[in-house]
């Protein structure tokens, strides 16, 4: 069978309604239609061509980004594009750019932290992009720990100004996207000092460059921080460095929604609840989880299609076996396919959670905030770590050709991995989850009822004693059985950790610390018993987060899902996701006595059986993501399966093939062959 | 404490003789001295500067490689450089180049597969580099499966020539390094056809380019296959594509050491034992294991030093805590440090194994070959997979700054990962190991005694019944206890898999397959029961390979190791390596009943205690690798710890900083700010 016949043949075997699954994946028919239209729009515009990015030098690449951003802005400017459409369009353009920070951080920071007056002044300018802004928080020597920032903002009451200053080299702002070359303004985070006293870290609107000629203003040193991982990837972004030499700004450019500084330099708390700001963190992390399912599904789509096209070994009748038919391939690939769907649905649920939290905050109900925070922090960590690993695994699943940029996977990996460290380092986030779990467990005795995703801990006594009732492989397909196994594992791990903690004289201390980009009061996770046992605690947090994903997937299956065979496929994927986790973390399940070795072995049998059920539907299950070839950006993942002729064609575009003889032939190769090297004893 | 004071302070806490450890790491005083001299030689020559590689476009980068290769050749040509020194020099130049293939594959192929006469003709030309050669085996549609190659070599008795031809697009040679732009010759693998009959795949010496003007010869289409993962990385190599349109070569350019084709087109087997060739495979894989420990130790050195320099959170007294003091960091980092040493020692042992195999082959003793083959295949797979993952983990351990090319880690990852797929895909290799293990187990009843690394399976009855005697955390430090736990785990997994296999009607079939680049008779691993259970079988193979690494590390500790405190440090690392594996694979140990949950918990306690013992010695343990800052190629890993000023300095070298205003400012940024976009409704 020729390459181009393989995928149609695969599609003919599909046992479910792919169009219905596309709606499920997109979330709604409307969402599907918007995405579909925008994806095609981007794919059809040659200006958004992206397969050349890995061949461009830094300057060309960056210029290319500036051009594409302008075309986006022009498209947004046309009357046919709604805000939702604009978001999808940016998504399918698929290129990190300064606009991400302008719209995603600068504008929201002013909205969230600025007074009404400040919003009225700055937002119109920002909306029209008469100013371009970035978010200058992290410093050369300070990442996750906002309270460690060194930049100062000292109030000078004589002039009614703040003096923004970088007192040390390590206080240089470092990393902000859009800062290096483009932004005219920044929200700068600095230690507020008035009347000689420190008042914590706050945000200030600072103009960086002249609006006339774009030159840096006096006292400001600014530049790009240099090449990052990958060929294109985040090198389209001007992550920047910035230092201040006593730069003065008017007092009214401190963002004063929560704390105001008077003209005498007095600090006055406003009556705006600080917690309002924390809703933003829930929002940002929810989008990160959604992005994880996008990146993961993209990698899985490439690897699945190419695994069907590629043949190796096993030529019983002269034709080699499709790689996707090997159980070792299925065992690596199908759990990733299942994870893509699992993360999609937990992301959908997080959207609901964000709405719920927002409504409660508006009603001054802060009761669910800590649980929502722990939950989003944990899911951000879990999904981004899994996705980064999965992209690289998908690359390996494509064999040698996955190493070519033409496969799309190297760039996808390089552009994705920062998600593991930005918006909260993944391990630090898990420690926050662990802290919340330990606190929840410690309060069980007091009658305080755990809520939301921790509600199961209210049944801790049952969960400590329950016995898994699996006797056959099929028993693992009962939702209640699966859920109980994951609940029991997590509950028992939490309780065991809490018991170990209690053996320490000082299991925790009361020090506060601040998380990620926003102040959030959680007890510092690095203290005495907690510090000593932190690696174990992280494992308990992972178990809890995996339970959330499994339970939200099971919940999804309880919904009415239209489309012939669609629910059956989702069920298969749900159980693959859960059983694969069970196998990977078998030590947890066995050491806590949640299941027996025999039951674990039955789980493996069931997993193999599920792989066989997914196999004929694998191509259709990735088709359901509805990705254009443009968005996939991969010769290996082409919809038509015409991989090898296109790989061959693509090769000739490399700059090295511009000429038959390479640059340097005359200087280096010819003399070598002709034995004309200096000193050569050849 | 200033950055530059931190590492000296760390070094002052060292509890062992670092110079003695350097000798242990290098393998001998002589090896240390050669390495040390060559490392300094390379570091001191500005021609070998490498921190600019990530900023070069493909053409410049490639020209740069040609220049550096010439300088190497000139240095080799000077009378002061021995072959050993030349090898170390290339190692420290640290750049993939066409010369790797010329010396590492082309020359050895002629040596191994050419007749005396052929060697006399071709080797002198190759040694003098009057011709430059590459190794053209893999094809666009065919990687691991040599027997699937499509290129044909049809003998034409009338002209006493072979006709080399690419009958399909997928038969295009694809990937060979050095092919795209430089090589004048190649050893080409093709299906031999004489008198209308096929005689398997063989090697042929084919001239590709004119020795006068370097133009491709008639019938030959040749080029570079395009960009690969990373900025510099393997983009310094001209991996190539090559097709033949009925290219004729004289009959005597088929490599005929094993099989000869007469002028009438008859095939005649020589009396050279085919197995002689397999020694090469053991050799190549042994060097890959050694390379794994080099790459891993380099990443660990960077991450360890920066973990000491970097501070985050925990400012009890105004100074933030060194990241290396967090248990979560230690729990991720120290097992990688331990793995670097573990892989070093197992690599050393493999060198011995290769010598032993070679001596036996010369004496026509092939008895140890299957075991040696399985062992090297498994260790290649185990160490390269672990190293690739570890480099990325080290990158994450450096936080956000690990994402900068200046950290050295993105390029190290990108240049390393192909090791997981070349010279045998890592999963395919594990299946070969599993096959060998299943065969060994099935023969236990017949009285055939397992040898070498499988000898423990001879004690399978004891190992099925033994009970781990650990009662305290310290009990885990007994070598016999540790070894038995790993032996029992592997033996029990093997036996369980063999039992599961026996339940299938057709547990295996007799089909032969050929491995990697060399013909090696092993039963095909993808057949019926074996195929169905292959994912489980891979796990048994991993358990067996981990046992080998643990046991060789324990063996090393039995040797006389001079130097104050050196052995104690190695002991700590050995047990960290083993106990961390035990924790990661706890499901294996518990489900086979090798240890109890209580013993697993004690193992964790012991692990934490070992981390505390390693902590004060961590910097010295990476200093012992004796890497120059040049070789490390990382601002974060600098010996002097002066990280932040150098990161700041490095940033300004980016091409984007050549000018204050970026290319594209006038076309794109200015009009955007001035609202002069077409159609804009802004």
C-alpha cells in the first residue's frame, strides 16, 4: 500500500462518528466552527507560513514575527473578527510574540491592580496599541520568589514621584517577553519604600522608550537576553533585560487599587479585598491546562499518524508491519492519546471552576479560594510536566525522523517546555498542594468538612479500610472501582505523610511566602519536617492531582454525549489513562495496600485489551482534534500520509543546498583532500 | 555571600581527596593526564570557541565546522599528538563533524568487511584523507531494519561491474553524516543481486564526488537533509540524502571479506567467521555507554554548581536559601550525580568485556557472544535513555535560566538525544535483551548454565524464595542485601514473564531478524505471545540491565581505591543510585514480593540520610570530572560560580542587540504605534 493510501484505509475502519467527536473536543458546535474557520484562515494566508522558521537567523526571525503580528492586528481590525475569533487566530498563528504579553499580562495587570482612574487613562492607549506594554517582574537573580525582588521604588514627596532603581546587577529585570526590543511601557514590580520604610512589592507603570523614536529613555538600559532553546521556538520573542538608574515616574503611576500612597508618602489600604486578585491566578493557570491539552494533542496527532504510515520489521508477506501495530508502540503512544483527552476535559472543568470562583469572589465569598488555588496549581504542574515529557516521547516514537525539524516535534518541545517553570515552578506548586492537603488532613478531626476536589478526604476512614473488589480484568471498567482505588491511594498517602510529619518536633512553621506572580498567603513549604519530607509530600500531591483528572474524566462520561460510538471511545481512553497511571505508580497502590499484585496484573491485562480496541480508531481519534496541516507544522503528521515524498522535497530547502559546493569548500575541503594543510604529516 | 565566594566556600567543606577522585573518574593517572592536557589545549585555542554556535545560521555554522575540523587535522599532524590524544582532542572540541563518520564508520567498515587487498588499496587513502568517506546504510523509508533496505547492487558479468540503483523514493539513502556536502566516497549498503537472485544486504565502496572539483558524479543526486533539533547541535553535521540512477562500480568495490562474488556472478562464502564482525557492535555500544556518562556528568556538573549558586525563598536571615539545600532538589539531582558515576564504572567494565570477547573470537570461541551482545545492547539502551532524560531534568533543575542557550543545557540535550535512536532503537534493543532472557530462563531446566551477567539466573530457585532481611534503614547499606533485592526482582520478573508467555499457543516463532547495522541472529521479537506481552517483557529487560549497573558499581567498591575518603563517597553514590531505582520501580519490587512496604519505607529513610552525606561534597564530586569551562560551555556551570555578571555580559552578544532599534521597526512597530496600519479600526 502506498503512503497516501494508508490513512484513508485506516479511516475506513473507524467505529465512531468523528464529526461528533470534533464537537466534543472543541467543547461546543460554536467553538468548533470558530476554531475551524480561524484555522483555515491562517493556513490559507502565505504570510503565516511557518515551515521556514527553523532556517531563519535571529534577526530575520524576529522581523518575521513583527510582520506577522501586524497582519494579525490588521485582521483583528477588520470588522469580521470577534474577540473570540481573534484569540483563536493568534492560537493558530502559533508563534510567541510581544503581543502575548501586551494582551495577556500588561492589560490584565492594569485592569486588576489599577484604580478606576488609572484604568481610564491607560487602557484606551493599550487597547489601541498606542503604547505597547510588558510585565517586568522576574529579575536576573530572582524568579519564583516575588518577595526576593530587589528593584526599589522610593517615594520622593518633594517631587511627588517614585524613583525606580536597580541597586544591584542581580536586580536587573530579566526574562520579560516583549521587553527586549518592542515595549514602550512596562508594569514594573519593585519594593515600595516611603519615608524610609519598606512596604512590600508593588506594580508601577513605567515608560521605557520614547514614543517618537523608540529610543530608551534616560536612565534605562535595555536589551534582549539572547538565544533560547530551539531554532524558532521562543526566539521569536524579545525576552529582555532592563536596569534602572534612578528613573522617576509620577506618583499616580503606581498601581493603587489595593494599596495607595498619599502625597505625604503614607500607605493606605483600600477596601478592595486582596483576594480579588487571586482569581486572576486561577484564570491564568486554567488557560495553561487548556494549552497543555493543545500541545499534547498536537504531538500525539503527529506521532499517531506517522506510526500508521511507518513500517519496520515483521515482513511476513513482504510488507513490513505498521509501527502502530506493535504493542510496545501502543503502550507508549495510547496513554498519551488518552492524556490529551483527559487534560482537555479537566481543562473544561477548570473553566467552570474559574467562573464559580469569580462569582463567589464578587459576592465576598472567599471560602473556596484556597481549595481552588491548590487545585489549579496542582493541575498546572501535573499537565505541563506530563505534556513536556509526552512531546519528547512522541518525538522518539517517530524514530530517527522525529529529530528533523521537518517533523515539527523539536520545535514543539522547545517552545513548550518553559511552561514547566513559568507561572510557578512545577515542583514548588506541588509543594503548595501538599501543604494544603496536610492542612486539610490535620483539620479532619476538628469536624471541618473538606470541599471540592478534597471532599473525598471527608471519607478518609472508609478509604483507609476499603478493599478493592476487582476479581477479573473487566472489573477494572467499573467507574466506582476505579475512583475508589485512586481515592484510597491518595487518601492513604496523605495520611501516611501527615503521620510522618507529626513525628517531627516542628512539623511546620508559620512563615508566609508568596507564590508565583501574585501574593498568596500559604505557609512556607520549606520548613523543618515539611522540608525534610518534601520529596514524599510531592508524591502525595501528584496522587491527589491524578485523582482529580481521573474523576473529572469519569464525570464527563456521565454526561449525555451524542454521536455514534463516541462515548465508547471516550470510555476506552478514560480507562487507558487511569490504568496506565496505576501501572506507572504501582508502588503507591501496592505499598498502601489499595490493590493486590494480582489485581495489578489484571489491570495490565485490561490495558492491553483496551489498546486493541483503540487501535482501529486511533487515526480518527487524532483527526477529531481537527488540526490543519499548517497548525501541525509536521511533514510526518500530514493528514494525507504522504510523508516520504514531502520529506524529500523539504530537504532541498535547507540553506546548505543553495549551492552544490558548501561555503568553505575552497578554504577547507579542497586543501584537505589535496594535502595542502600546514604542518600536515598526512 | 557574593556569587564568586560561594563555590570556594562549598569546596572548603569537602570530605575527600578530589585529586584522587579525578584519577578514579578518568580511569588511570595516565588517562587523566592526557585528558587534562587536551582539554586545556582546546580551551586555550580561540579557533575552538563554541559559545557563538547557537547564534550562527546554518551556512556559517557548517563553514565553522569545516574550519575547526581542519585545525584538528593540523594538530593531529603535528608530531606531538598520539592517537589517544587525538581522540581526546576531538572529544573536547565537542562538535559533531563529518570526520566522526570518516574515522568512526567508513574506515572501520573497510577494516572489518574488506579483504586484505581492499584494505591495502583504500585504507592508506582514507588515513591520509585523500578521500573522505561516510557510511550510507539507512534509507528514507528504512531505519532499524537492515533487511528492509531497497537500494540494489546488481552484478553485470559482461562488464564485471555492479550497478547501484535506487528503485524507489523510499530507497534514497537518508541520514548518513558527512554525506550531504563533504564525502567523496561512501560504503553503501545494498541488496546484492547476481544472476537474477538476491543474496542479502552487503557493503560497496562507491565514489560520490569528483576528486577534482567535488561535483557529484553522473547518476548521483546528493544533498543535505535539513535542520535538526537545536541551534547548533547536530546542525554542524551534513547528514545527507543520496540517490543512485544506475551507477556503475567495479566488482572489486564490493566489500568481500565474508562473501565474494566471482566474475561469473557466483557467491562464495569465505572461511572468515561471520561472528568476527559482531565484535564491532560490542565495541561501538561500549563507546556509547562511555559517552552517556560524559554527557550526563556534564549536565550534572552544570546543575549542581548552579544549584549551589542560586538562591530562592527561605530568607530567614535576609539571605535566601541555596537551592541545593532543598530536599526536593537533592531528590532530583543527587540520583543523577550517582548515575553519572554508575555509568562511568559500567562503561569501564564494558571495555573489559570487549577485550574479553575479542580475545575469545580470535580463538574461535563464540560461546560468550550472545550474552555479551544482549548485555551491551541493554546497557546502551538503559544509559542513553536515562542520560537524555537526565539532561532535560538538569535543565529544569536550573529553573528559568536553564532555557537560555547560555546555560549550555538546551544544546547538550539536542545534540545528545539521537543516541536513543541510533545504533539500535532503545526499545528494540530491550526487546532483544528480553528475548535473550526468556531463552535463558527456558533453558534453565535443561541444565544449561547461564553465564556472565545472567549467571544469577542459575540461582533462580533461591531467588524465587529469598526474603529481604532489612530491618533498619542502615541494613540497606549491606552489599549482599542490595544485590539480592535487585537479583530477586529481575529473576522473578523474568520467570513471571516466561510463565505468561508459555500460556500462548505460539509463544515465539523461529523467524530471524537482523539488528541495527549488523547482521545478528536473534529470534524476531515481534511474534505472537512475545508480541502481545512485549511491553511487560521490556520491563523485565530494564530490571535486568539495572541489576548489571548496580552489581558493577558494587564490584567497583570491592576494589582497592586510594585517596582519603574517596571510597566512602563512591559508596554513598552507589547506594543512592540503587535505592533511587528501588523507589522509582517500587511496583516491581513489591508485586514480586522481593521487599515489603515497610522495607521500602526504610529504603527512603536511608536515601534521605545519604543525600545529607553527599550534600557537603556535591561540588567536589562534580569538580572531580575535571571539566574545563570551555568543555562545559555553560555560564551557569562556571567553575568560579560567577554566574550572574557573565549571564548579563553574554546577553549583549545576541544579534538582536547589534542595534538599538530592531530590523523591522520602521515597517512594523512605528506604524503600529502611530495607528498607520491598513484597515485598522484601532
